[in-house]
C-alpha cells in the first residue's frame, strides 16, 4: 500500500508540474489550445501513472513472493539441521548408554578381581610364611650337615666365584695379549721412535758432542777463515759439524761417529798449536790424524787379542775390535766390556772343562757388530755374526754371537756361556752407572714383594734385578693360578718400585710324587 501511495503521489506531482507548465504556456500563448493539450497530457499522465502503479504493485508482489520463497527455503534448511542434530543427539545418547553399561560391567569385573586378588594375597602370605619356615629349616639342616654357618658358606661360595672370575679374566687377558702381540711390532716401533726423539737431546749432549778448548777468542775467526773457507774445509775433510757460538774459548764438534769426532778434535788441536790454518794445511793434518787413528785402532785391537791369547784373528776383525774403544753402551765402554766378557767366558769354560780359547774368542767377538751398527741396518748380534762368518770364524763362534741376545735359540754350551758372561759384565754393580746401594736395595725389594704373596715358598732375584724367579707351593697354587700370580706380582712391582728397563717374572710350580719300595 505504501508503494502505491508513493506512486500516486509521484504521478500527481508530475501532473501538477505539467499542468503548471501548460498553464504558463497557455497564458503566454493560446490558453485554449493548450487546454486540450493539457487534458490530453493529463490523461496520458494518468494512464502512465496507472501503468507505473500496476508495474510497481507487480514488482512489490514479486519481491514479497521471492522473500516468502527464500524464507520457506531457510525454514526448511533449519528444520533439516534440527532433524540432523536431533538424530546425532539420539545416537550420542545411545552410545553413552552403551558406554555406561560397559563401565558398569567393568566395575563389576574389577570388584570381582579385587576380591580374587585379596583372597590370593592371603593365600600367598600363608605360602610365603610356610616357605620361610622351610628355608630356615633347610638352612639349619645344611649348616648341620656341612658343619659351616651361612656366613661361612657364603664366603666360601664368593671366594670360589671370585677365583673363577679371576681365571676367566686371566683367559681373556691372555687372549688380548696374544692379539696384541700380533700388532706389537708396529706399536713398538712407534714407541721406540718416540723414546729416541725424547732422549735425543740428552744423548747428543753426552755422547755425540766434543769440545775443543781455544787459547783465545781470536782463534775462532782463524778457524772460520776468510768467507768461511777454513771451517768448510774442516767439515768436508772430517765429516763433522763444527759449531762456533758464544761459548767462551771453545769450539763444539758434533757427530754420531765417535772416530770422526776424535779425528776432528785432534786435527783442530794440532792446527791451533801449529798456527797455520788454511784449507791445504787442514787437509794435510786431517789426513795424518786419520792415519794415526787407524794405527791407534789397530793397536787397540791387537792389544786385546794379545791380552786374551786369541790367535789367527782376521785383520779386519782386529780393526773392528779397536773401533769399539770409541763405542759405549749404557755408559759402559764396549771395548772394556768385550774384554771383561772374554775373561769371564774363559773362567766359566775352565770350570766346565770346555775349550777356554774358543770361549774367550766368542766372548771377545760377541759385540763386534756394535762397531758398525750405525752404518749397517740390523741388530748388532746379527751384524756381528755376519762379519764373523765373512772373515772366516767357525760356525760355533758365529752362533754364539748370534744367540747372545736370543735372536736365535742357544743350542750349545758355548752359547750359554757367552750369554751368562755378557749378563754378568753388563749387570755388574757400577758397570752401567748404578750405585751398589740401589742395586742391593732393588734386589731385596723384589724378593720381599714376591714373598708377600700367598702360596710363594721362595723367590730369587737374578740378572742384576732384571729377572725374579718364584717357586710356589704346588698344593696351594694350581697351574692356572700361576699366570694370575705372575700378573699380580708384576703389577705390584710396577706400582712399588722404580727401575730401568723391564723385570722378567718367572713363576715355577713343581709337583713331586715320592714313594719308597721296600
């Protein structure tokens, strides 16, 4: 109704406007003519207003119908949603009812189980009490039968288990040691190389350096010479590094070869005394000193052969013996050591009624390889054996040289004599910078440590404390336990003592059966 009224009002307003316009036109022109036109226009306007009114009413009805349809569709969709919600709620209610029933059933089952558990608990409590009583009765019977208390039996069992565990651990240790020995060569080389690097400074300072005193500091300049020609000539002729530093009135000679170092020392001393220092004079003096050194070496070798009464020795071996004068091992002069070993071999051979001359010969030559071991690769025992064989020594002597450090197994009595004499000379108190008091103290400590272990009857420290032999009671220590005992003693020695090198622990077990025939 509102829309129709508005349309009508609009139509009226339009008509009034047109009437007003027509009136004005009629007034200006011919009012009569325009009245007809005005009427006609008014009629047309009315018709148009009616048409517009009808169209507006139709549009309003369409809008109302469309709104009605939309409202009905929305109502339908809402109804469907409500129906679905009601359906879901019904399903949830049913599922909740089922769950409630299940929970109630479970509660009933739990109550039944609780009753069963409580009944079983009471049953088990009674059974445990019965078992405790039986165990006590059994323990009492076992103690009565075995004659031991429970604590004593426990200690016995624990001791047995401990021994078994130690034995198993020992087997594992032995297996590990066997595996380690397969890889020991490479590791040993690394360790030796590291030890050489660490000790190199001390060794160079003690055994590879010589000092030549100078009358004054001006002599250093003369030794160096113009543009260093004199010092270069000296180093080329002697093969020695000559160090001229801030050391007052001294020149340092550095070389691993002691003979070259001695030649250089004598040559420089003579050049200083002579006063003429130039390359030609240097070569002349060095040549003379080298010849004198060869004679000196030969004389030393011949003196050793003469003192021992050893004959038919190859001249080259005599020279090698003389070279040992300038060689030291563990601060012990190898030349003097070889003479001492030869004398000891002779004494032992005479007591055993073995060929004394052959024993002295083997003892004198046993370290001959040390004369050239800095020039030839290999152990000094194998090098010495090769040299002895090369210069016509018999195989008995060669084998004694080769076996004196057990590079090969000793096979004859001469091999054992040389081994014993070498050990005696090297292990003699004072031979290798070891005080007698510390030597005796170490032997006593070794024997004391070994004797403190259960099952040990006697112990003997031999080889100047490098080996200890332990005799055990065969009734207290079995064959398997001797390995464990040797390991325990070794660990105890490592923790309690300080000593050079290594100590060999030998555990001896012997079973004797004695019976008398009557």
